[in-house]
């Protein structure tokens, strides 16, 4: 908002900024601020809007997903519903990212349960639609999980994983990070060789997105 208002100085130090400042969102700080400033909404006699209902519903689903005591069946149900909610709602995508649910989704990718893995990858793909989330997801360790899925996951999981790499590569810095990760490119090439039609299409698209960065 500061930049969009035409300001070209740092709001804290008042020192001038570069002509086109490269800004990277601080997800950890944003999450801390969100938790610190959170105030439970007061009960109101007016009916809740559809958006308010969806946000309230998403909070309950997130709580189930991150709880260590939740069963795999409960987590799967939460993931399935969160995938539907985050598909088109930008506000809910941001809420899920800031809530700590990304770590829980990554744990589900590591679980070895293919159904949980597929739903958690779908949720991560939806979250990556927000440009502000792309660098944060990489910082949280999503690349290691994707490369592992590209090697040993189910066909559907492999295709989603490749699509997720394409989405993350929209941000220039991620192209370098993904390309330098051990086996990331070779895993995509392997999928291009041996995968089914959908896997080959998604891996080719992901490789194409990588190749706009010269070192890759």
C-alpha cells in the first residue's frame, strides 16, 4: 500500500528506495502479527454472509488438519473440503497459509498414504495461486516433497506435483531455487520419459517454466 500510494522512501528509515524495489513477503512475521492481532468476532444478530460462513468453516477444518490427535480419515475430510474452499477464494487461501496448515499439509505429503498425499498436494497447489505464497511455500520445504512424489508417487500425485512446480516457478527466484535442488530437473525429465499422457504434459510444462532461467 505504501508503494502503491506513490511513496519512494522506506516508511521506517525514510531513506530512498530503488526505482523498482524487489519486495518479498515475510510470511513468518505476517503470521505472528495475525495471531497477535486476532480478535474473536462478536456475536451478531445479523445473518452471516456466505464469505463469513466459509471463513468460519475453514477455521474448523484447519484446526482438524493441524491437530496431532486427528485421524487420517478426519484429515482427509478436512483436506477435501479445504481444497474446494481454496479453489476460488483468495481470502481463504491467505488464511490457510497464515494458520500453520501448510506444515500439516506437508506432513500429509510425507505420510505415505496416497489419498492423503493427493489431497494435500491439491491444497498446496491452490495455495500457490497466490503470488505472495509462492516463495513462502518453497521456504517451508515443499520442493523436497515434490521431488520425492515425482519419483515414487501415484500417477495423479506426480501430475499434481509437476503442476505445483510450474505454479511456483512464476516467481523468478523460485526458478533458480528449484533448478538447483538435487534431482528436481532430472525427476521431471524421468517423468517426461516414462509417464502417462497427463504426467508427460505437466512435466513438459514444468520444464519449460524452468528453462526461462538460463542456469537451468
